[in-house]
C-alpha cells in the first residue's frame, strides 16, 4: 500500500513553481473513487462486455510471449457512459475513398462530456490496410473508427485510461464473429 501525507502548507518549488494546494489530491478519496469504479465495473459489466484477445507482451526477461488478456468492448463503454451520464458528440470526421468509391480510411473525433461540464476530445482512425480489415464492409471501417474514438473519449473522461477491444492489434481474437466478406476494390 502506498502511503502519502497531505502537506498542510506546501511551498512553491523554486525549480518548477508547480505546487499549488488546490492541485494536491486527497489520496484516501482518490483511492475510494478508484475502488468504487472497480466495484461498478464488477457489478455493471458481464462476460459479454469483454473480448478475450491473445497479445504479445514482454516477460520479466524482456522476451515477447503470447498472453490472454480481456479488454472492454463497445457494450462495456456504453454501459459506463450511461452510469456516469456521459454525453458524446461527433466533433469531426473524414472519410477517404478509393477511386472506385470504397472507404479506404475513416477518421472520427468525438467529444465526451460529463454533466458538470468537464469534457475530453479523442480521435481515432480505421483503415482498410489494418490486419483483418481488407475485406470488411465500408460501414465496418467507418463504425470501427467512430467506436474507437467514442470508447477512448469515455475512458479518458472517466479516468479509466484503458484500451478498448476495438483498438487492440491482436495475435488472435477469441470467439470473434467473422467479418462480412466483400470485394476489395482499390
């Protein structure tokens, strides 16, 4: 357990000038809030809100090994968004098309806002050149970019800082439905 003490009269650092009493968090409250978030996730989310993905990670010797990890899917971020009363709004989007009119790449910027006015803008791309995206529908490219931006904005706003399943570059997706196969026109 990390111990911290609140400094009653912090002095301004001569090197940075950054210490301000208003910026010093109450550690006990911060820990309680994080515990409440963890409890909310356990009570609100279920198995279907997670995607199990095999990813490469470094072990303690610095070697890459394949590891199963669980990442929150769109359904999880939507449930958390509702629990925190987060409002999302598309700020910007750009769709790049091929000469044949197919969607090549999609970009979205989404703003997530809490009722108290605090907001975060996050952006994301989805490209047909990504692994597994070469034969998906145009809609899948666009909706994946939007989902990534929305999930990221919600995660940043509520302080979870987690990567969503839709953003992961996976070695193997487990129990993932097959994408709609389409003609790949360039």
